[in-house]
C-alpha cells in the first residue's frame, strides 16, 4: 500500500506545474482536497490529486461508482456522495487493480455494494490482499443496465496493466478510460510491467477504444476532456515507442534512454522504476 500511495503522491507532484495548481481545474491530477464536480445530470466526479478519479452515476434505485480511490478516502467519498444523493451504492467498477482506484472496495462491500473488475485485475489483487476482491469479473465484455445508463465494460488489451477495462456509455457518448489515459496537461504514462503492462500493446488498446462512439472522455486522473486529448495521448505513446526503438538500434545506454524519457515525457520516480527496463526490452 505504501508504494501505491507513493505513486499517487509522486504523480500528483509530477502533474503540478511550478506555479502550483493548474490554471484549468480539469487538468493535472486534481485539487488537493476531495472535490465534487458535476459533469451532467446524474453524473458527478469526486476528485483529488493524491488518488484516481471516483465517478458517480445516479439512477432511481442507487449509485454506480467507477473507481473508489484509496481505503483512507472512503469516509470522505461517502460524505461527498451524501451531499449529492442518499441512494445506496449498488456497484463499484474497478478500472484496474491499483489501490488508488480500488482501495475502498472492502468498505463499499460492507455497505452492500458489488465490485466488478477484469479477471486479471482480480488475480493481481488476490496476490496481495484477502478483502476487497471483486465479486464479479469479465474477460472481454459485460453490459450493466443501471436506470438511464447502459454501461458497456470492455477489456481491449494490455497497456497500463493487463487488467485495465474501459467503460463506455453509448447513449451518453462517454468513455471512462481509467489509467489507460492517466491525465492531460501534462500527460503521464505509467507502464506497470510487473502487473502485465505493455507499451507495445497500449497503442493498439487505445485504437480499439477510439473506435467506440464517444465525445466525452473521463481519464483515470484529471477532469473530463475530449476525444482529441485521447488521440494526442496515443500519438505520444507512438512517439515514445519510436524514440526508444531508435535508441536501442543506436546501442544507446540504459542511462541515455532514461534521460530521454525524463526529458521528453516527464518520467521520474515510480514511473521510471516500474517501466524503464520493460520499455527497453519491448522496443528492441
């Protein structure tokens, strides 16, 4: 858990420009304190810079949460939620296994919620914990009917990990990317190879996501944005692939490649530790 907290803290620092909070409140990782943002009727985001987004979909019979931050965020999330609605939390969807998105699972389950995730994400969680494991899993696709919302959950391939799912709301033309699209302004790329991540396959996964009909994109960290930002994020990954591959061909050292990733793509700390050797190996 400490390492995942460090990932969230480090990434939040990385996403914050020298002047402090981003000028655009949707950019970067998020505000210092838990803050509720209304995106549209019956859809809210509860955000903070130290952990992933918590998205709230409210229907007549209850609430679906897409991700639910760290365990330590549970009380704060429930306080914010009760300012919006008194309806019960029926489902929590984990976009992937990291604790800053799934850490509140056990406490939501204690309130009666069912947790949904990809089978690979549940497998990864089960190696380090015995509580908060998802109740329902999918391999490729699951459809959830929730009041006015139809949620299509897709596994489109590896990227950030090997258990990231994309949630598509076809009627609202919205897509929830989890950390397959981590932030914008700046973009942050965490490739967790030990959890099955892959730079090589990430671009193909994003191609499949971009083939879905949507206008609004909800990243795993950062505010609601649009298709253009997701397309730019994919283009950045292609550029990263090309640059590392070319440096490998030129027999550049590990240190040289690390410096390039730091200078060109803002890598540092856990982003480097979890991804550097895997990227070099994949881009041979």
